[in-house]
C-alpha cells in the first residue's frame, strides 16, 4: 500500500461571484523510501497540490472533489485539530525560503526543541539530545553549540538543513520539499539534494519534491509527474522519462535544458494560461507545435503508454505516438 495516495483532486478559487478551477483530477502515489518530483513552470499548480495534502490552502480556495489518503486514512475527512497532530509529526514541509519558517527572535535550539516537545512529548535532556542528533543527521558541525545560534548566524544552506532537521527530529514519514534549493547556489543545491536522497534511502522516508528544475531531479527522483495549467500531463519513472518523454510539453522542457551539444537554448513560446483564462481543449495547445483541431476542443485524458508511463495527449489517442518520437 502506498504511503500517500492522491486521487482525482479538484480545487479552485472563489473570486467575488466567480469560481476558477485551478487543479484538475490530480492523482499520484508515493511509497515509503521513494521520491516523486512534481515539475513544471511556475503557476502550474505544484505548490497548491502539496498544500492541499496538509490542508494549508488559502481561505479563498476550495477542494471540490477528490481524496488524499495517508497511511490509509483520508486526510480530507479530518478536521484542523486532527491535522495539527499530523503536520510536523508525520508530514513535514520544507519551504522554498527557510527564513519564512525560522523565527529570527529565537535560537535554532529553541525552535527545534519546541517542535520536539510538541510532537514527541519529551523535554529536558532527552529533547536536547534529540535536537543534537537531528542537526548531526543533516551534517551541521558542532551541533550542540549551534543550538545556541540565531537564524542570522546560519548560512542559507545551513538554514535549509535546520528546517530538514526539524522534520527528522519528529520522524516524519513524508517530507514535502517545495523548491528547497531555489535560493541556494549550485554547490549547496547539490548538497541539499544529496542530503534528501540520503534521508530517503537511509530513513525510508517518502519525499514529494516540487521543482521547476528538471536537471535537479534527474539523478534523485524515482518518479516524475509533469504538471501544466493544473493538470498532470505526463507521469513516468525518472529513467524512462528522460530517455523517452512523450508529451510535447515534457519534450519542450527537456529541450530547454543546457546541452554540451549546443550553445543555443531552446525556448517554449508563449506563457502558461492564468486560471482566470477560459481555454477549451488541451491547455497547452496554443504553445504546441503539434497542435491538431481536436486539441483546441477536447481535453485529453491521462492514459497508459505502458504499466508505469502515462500521458495526456491527443497524439497518443490518434495513434501518432511512436511516429517521429
């Protein structure tokens, strides 16, 4: 049984007298010890999918249908008090900017110990020992003395490690990492990804990685789900995805990556549609070089190419898959 299973999740936003759909039938699963990467351009619904899992969506947002199972329990059936016991303890969020989660007025130790006391129900020397162990697990040197430091005394990479330590201290079974390396330089990005990969393998922790950086996930993610305009348009094991991308959007994203073969970068024309923009058919069709008449009128459904590879594209439905692929 999968640790996390999101089934046909639909969500939208209420704006005055109008309701705008933002997520369409989002479905994916993550098993223990595995990493799923949700990738796509900004605004495609990656973060909203993740915050729905933790029931941290904005007040104007509403989940209209779907189910989110964690350890066999439907999280959408739980109230906020019940979710508070799950957040941090069983499901932990690693935010894009750790400074938004670290209070500058309190030491790293105070913030780490508070979380341990709340979710682990231990205090005193036992809690401090747990805090030190957590910092050591994320490879922060001189962990005991570092508990006395304030966030401004940590580098960007160390702040992110401290956030990860807070998740590890509570033995979270699922980490949701929302663009965890965006504000870091390339060297530190690689270190953070190596750390997440080690946690996945050594602690048997499931990880939902949210990113727009395909190059970052190539060596780490077990499965990749590509999102565009609120829909998953392709999902496949990482190795297969990079060898055999099928959806035109997936191909365009991969073609836009820097290559040793060419000094010229490919781009995707146009912009993703806003959720307020009414667009029939496949939402990628205005930017797609393979656009057919059916693409402008009919939404393609996510269908299997094989047992583990799915895509939502009329090229597959019309029998074009494999031709010039």
